[in-house]
């Protein structure tokens, strides 16, 4: 899916370039495999790895000379052709002299220009974790749709949070952002690709404040982390984070690959009214944990409705994301949510026995660490999910680390039936 998205860009560039009679049409059999998955989707990252450096420059020159096929992110100035102007702009990016760069806008599926580097940003999304992690809790800005996960901002007074809770919702008002004090004047708003996010986008366009759309769902969050890191001058931290996630995922893969095919479990992921599909990005943690999807839903989600279409579906596990798994955790909401959800899913024989809440604010691979521990107890020691999660907290979430946050005691990031019963007792 991600591969085809980038290949589509390659196709567009090739068509444009072919139209100008500069290059031959790509022969797909011989195509250089530089585009495997989405990584740092900044135009100029010619080889689609995690950084922009001299390797990209070398490759770009080879493409211009016709020795290599153009890649998806080679058109640095996004004007539809590859020439010396791209080399010049790429050199400026490498030398940190560029004032703007083009990034891949995951919502509109084409290059968008943004000031570079971003000094102050407003993050208008319900997932503040990534920006907090990469930029620091008090730096830049952060916003959230729901009440902010206050534990992420430990040590900072609420009124110093740029009125995060009050002002920054899925739909940030342009007046609020324009009226920020001079030293915090935002040069962009970063948000997700959901259509209901930032329906005020036009107002921002008029005010010349770019709205940057990043895909933060599922495995695309790796790409989003690299992009926020690059755009905001936090490259090192972003690369460290991505390196950590890659390492953990490799460890999970090596263990789950030992599970025989007939021992693999199946799972599905739901909201109160829908079953989530592949397009939501929510199902990827199931696959990352080495399990199968109990039901194939290619679209974003499918309404449960009359439930008839689920008649022959027999999931080993039913998972739900809820915000009760946030760092500022409270038991009462966990119990309430649990009862609301399990009341809906009792039509499966195995549910709610095998129902679980899985961490909403966690990177996919961390969710997978928790799930894999439950799915395959022979392969993963008890407490594996918490162990990995604690490492992540201590390495990347400074406010929590400083507050000596203990993921085994201070929160609950995978809530099972046994957990529910213990909470209720
Ligand atoms: Ca590169
Ligand atoms: Ca160009």
C-alpha cells in the first residue's frame, strides 16, 4: 500500500518528464528498488532512507544524467522536472541554507511547500505523544483533541501549555494561532490526514500559515516521526527513536517467526460501532505482533450494523483502543469503558473473555510488544510489553522519566479481562 503510494509519485514524475522528452519511460522490470516503504518523505531524500545527505546528491546527479531512473522524492523543487535547480536546492538543504522544503502531503498526495526549519509549530492532533517525544514537552507547541495526557507535561503548569487544552482541538482556530505571542508565533500547524481534522484549513491558507498533513497512523508513524524531526531540527532524536523501534520490531519478528502457522492467533480491532479496517492504520499492530486479522476489512472501518456480516468471524481476540490507556490513568474510567465495550461485543462466543484494551498513545511496535506477550506466551516472557515500554518512556518521554513514571504501576496499557476483574474488586 505504502509502496504503491510512492510508486504513484514516481509514475507522475516519469509521465511529466517523459512529456518533456527528457527521459525515456521507466522500464519497470529494471527499476531501481529505492522505494521500499515510506521513510523520510521530504523531496530531496532521493534514496528514500532516513536522512538527506550527500548520497542523495550523488544519486540525483546520476538521475539527471540519465544513469538512474528518477525516484519519487528526486524532484527537490517539485516543478515536475529534474535539472540543476534540484541539485542547487538539495545542496541548500544539506547545507541548512534552504528556507523552504517540499514534503509529501499524505492527505492531498502531492508535494506541499513549508518553511524550513520550523521554529514554532502547533500540533493539532489527538496524539501529542510523538511531538512531545521529539521536541520536548515545553518546546515548540503541542495540542490535543481530548484533554491533554497531562502526565506527558509533568512539571509544566497548565497555563504554560499554550492553552493546549482550551485552544487546540482537532480544529484549531486561526485567530488563536495568529495571536500567539511573538516569541511563539507558529510558522506551521501540524495535523493528521483525517478529513475531520482541521476543517479550518482554508482560514490558515488565507493567513499564509501552512497546515502540514502527516499520516501518523500505524506504521506510517515512523515516517511521520522522521518528518517532524527533520522539519523541526530534531533529526537526531527522530533517528534514535526510529532506530529503537526498528530494533524492537526485529526482536518481535524473530520470536513470532518461530510460531507455527496453525498456532497463530487471530484478532480484530473495534470501536463501539465499527470494525476497523486496514486503511485506518489501526490493524497494523495485529500483524506486527505476528497475528492474523480475524476479518479482512480493506477500508477504514465498517459499521457493525446488523452484525450479520460478522456471523462466521471467530476472533481469538477482540481489541479496542481507548483513551483510558493514557499515561494520566484513572481506574474508574477503565471500568466504565470496559463495561460499555464488552456489552456490545458479547455476540462472539469468546468475547468478552478475550477482549482487551490496547494503548492508544503508543507507537505501533510498542502495542505489538504488549499484544505479542499475550498472543504467544511461549515466545515472550511475562512483562515483555511493560519492559519495552519502560525503556521507551525512559529514553524518549523526558517528563515521564523525570517523574519516575513506572508503566507497571502508574498506568495500564493493555487491559485484559483479568485486569478488569482486579480493578473491579
Ligand atoms: Ca537520503
Ligand atoms: Ca525539479
